[in-house]
């Protein structure tokens, strides 16, 4: 499970906005991109 502290650190690589946890993925509400989480490491690739 991903740490809340990581959510404070990560930003969308596409638009640099905050990401939110959506099920087991990170979601950018701004551009609607989803990013996978590998273990507790967010995979922030375009
Ligand atoms: Zn974004």
C-alpha cells in the first residue's frame, strides 16, 4: 500500500499537478492520466 507521504511528494509528470490515489493507481484529476504503482513505488511515466 502506498504511503500518504508519497502522495504529497509526487506530481503528474504531464501537467505537474497533484496526484490522488484511485484504487491501486495514481490519478491526475487535471489531465485524467493514470499511473501504476509498483509495490509502493509510483511509476510516473508519460
Ligand atoms: Zn496531469
